[in-house]
């Protein structure tokens, strides 16, 4: 396989570990925990894994000997930079505990466990993937692990391979499933531990004990580099408005972080749109007004950042999507037999008056997207909705109207971009390389200590790695009850952008200046070698949150 010069040099990078993980480790138990909400219901559903204590690893002078163990690993959901380092940290961790331990990877996500599709991950294979982006070592998938038959089918292969612990690397939904599986295996006394690791570029799997999900750092840096380049182009040609949609299925963390890094003219934050009960027209008017204000100063150019999940946060659209989700969950069979050309009318005839009016007013492509193509978790695949085009078309219409009324005298020409897949498999930044390796290594220590239903946690990551704190958080602690597929289910609470949080407040304090001025910042590409202030910076979001 031909490798790039960077790949070869990067293979030699030794990720940093928290001090406590560099030698023998002692587990320090904290207070018993509670779920974030709906305590009674969650406790009832997870009698074996509810209320467990927080765990912190501390250095120990007593070396311990551990028996060899066989561990399985699954990459679940969307790719995120650093996944290979979680696996190499886990591999090095179990080998340090006992050189005869083995690691098996299940192929193409949770489906690999159910279908008994696996491979042993040996040292040679692991070495090929250290510090590389992507999930291609074993592949990833979005199969939802939630049925008893799947758990039992999985157990067959775990028993056959002598696997006593499974590590599931995934986002909030996958870690919810990891917890359900941990509870099931514990209740049945099958002797299989299940540990989760917080992955997602979206940055929405975080809480008091999980500072950030891995991949967010690298992905935002890649997008910010490219947005910075577009801003240079924009400020050189001075003739286009660039509408840039950024991934993030639900939360706007990516758009907000990129805004803090590049200082665009406009950034929409979905959570604010929802809190202010804004309509689609309100969002369009807000952008159009900034275009008009800049035009008055002769600046017929600019940048607009749009979070991918926006449509689901516009309250009227959210109500429509909720009714559609419930309706389609209950009538999937009937809907699948409706002719494509009649589907729109069919939906209009089935929805409540308010929702059918909104649905009927949507452009054909957006309306179709809302009824088709749900992911296995029942979510609308917002990355397929071309919000950047929807908004720029509506802004253009509004400006035409203002022109006719004499309120706008500038020019408006738009370019469209969508950044998501460009960043999900980038070579991990130093931050993600170190963080991921530490998360994987932490998982091995949780396994060695017989834990199940825990998520690997590495905290204090804005300090040097020396001072990072590793441990485990019971997954049930992050749960609440939410409506999914028309039913109430226990799920990990998604971390949306907090409007009273430091990152949003900083953005809100500066955005009016960025709107009218041209204060662009050009972050440039991720640097892996060089001064620490260039190579080892965490995200602005994390720094502001931890300040
Ligand atoms: P995860 O939540 O699984 O990490 O995936 C995040 C994400 O990248 C979203 O930002 C995006 O909406 C979605 O995946 C796209 O999914 P797919 O790769 O299946 O098209």
C-alpha cells in the first residue's frame, strides 16, 4: 500500500496518556450516581447497572497481574477522526495487562456482532492504523442493537471466541444500546462486560463527566480551514455570498465552533432559533437584513454558516416532523405501497391541518426528504436536506422584493457548500490522537476491573495530557426518557448548544461586529509537527467551557 509522507511520519507519533495510566492503576470509587432525569423509570429498566459509582483511576505502587482476556470492539455510526487510536489504545492496554490477551473487531458496525462477521486485530494490523483517520480498519455501520434475538445471536459468537468484554465506540444512540446490552448480559449473568466510548463529530455526547466526544476537534479544524480559505476567496473576489452548511445532525456545536474560529458574517444556531420560536421566514429575514446592511457599505459578499439540523429546530417544522415520525412509524407498511407520484398528496391528506399546510408549502425536494430515508434510529437524515440552497433561494426572493420596494440596492449572487464528509475521516489532530488513545486505554482498565455499563471518561483535557483524569461514568447516569418511533424509550440525553453557555455567549457578543465588518480569520490546516500553541490547541468551545 503506498503511503503519503505525512502518513509515514505520523505512524511514529506516540500519543500521550494521562499520568495515572502510565503504570499500575488503582480504581477510586466516587459517589453513587443517578440518571439526569426520570430516575424511577430508568432505575426500573436498568436494575443491574443503575446507580453505580463514578470511577477515577489513580497511580498505584502495587503492580497487579491480570489473566489474559479476549475483547471485542465495534465501531458504530458515522466516522469520526481518532477511531483507530481508540482501538490501538485498547489493544495496547489489554496487551500491557497480559500479553496473551486478544482483540477481535466486528466488521461494519453492530451488524458484525449479530452476523458473526469478525477479524482478529493483531499487532501488525494495529500498527498500520495508528494515528490515521477513518474507521476502515473494521468498518462502521448503523445497525441498531436493541432486540433480544440480536443480543443472543451476539452472545453465540462472543462465547465461541471466548470474548468476555465488548467495547462499543459510538454516539448517544449507540451508547444507549451499549447500556441496554450491558444490562441484558448482566441480568442473564452471561459474564460479558460492555463498555462504551464517546464518539461523534457532532459534539453532542458530552456532560459533566464527558468533556467532549472524539472527532469534534479534528472535524471542526478541517471545516474551519476550508471555510477560512473560502473567506479569503470571498474577500478577494468580493462578488459572492457563500452559504455553507455544516454537519451536525441535531446540535449546532460544529457550526458554532467554526464560527468562533473563522468569524463569519452570519452563523445560525438552531438552538437559538428554537428558543426564540423563529419561523423560516424570520431566519431568512435575519440573513437578508445582514446582506442588505453590507450592501449599503458596498460589500456584496459574505459568508453564512448553517447547521445541518436547522429545519428540525424551527418550531413549526419540528411539530411537522414529530407528527410525520409518529405517522410513518405506525403506517410504514401502507406508505411503502403508495406510488411515488402520489406520496405528497397522501401525506397532506393524513396530517393535521396546521402540519399539512406547512408540508404543502415546502419545496418538493425538502418535502420528499422529510417522508423518506429515515436512518435505523428513526431520524430524518438531515444531511440530505439542502438547507443552504433553501435559505439562499428564499433570501434572494426577499431581496428581490426589497429591491422592488426600494429597500435594497445591492447585488446578490450565492455559492453553496456542504462540509461534513470532508472532515469525518481526517487524520486526527494531536488532541484527538491523544484523547482517543487515552479513551481506548481507559476502556481496557475498566474491563480489567470487571466493570460493565460504563463509558470511558478522560477529563481535564485543556490541561497538558500529564494532568488528564481518566475513569468511568455509568451510562445510566446520562439517561432520560424520550419519545422515539412513537414510544417512550430510555436514551442518553443529547447535549445541545446551551444559550447560557460560554461558547454561545462569546459568539453572541461578537456576531453583530462580524456581520457588518469583514473580520475573517483564516485558521489554516491542522499542524501535527511544530510549536505546541499551533499543534496542540483544543477547540475554542472546550476552552471556553472549561475556562
Ligand atoms: P454519528 O452521530 O453517528 O456520529 O454521525 C454523525 C453524522 O456525521 C452527522 O453529522 C450526520 O448528519 C450523519 O452522521 C450522516 O450520516 P451518514 O454518514 O449515515 O450519511
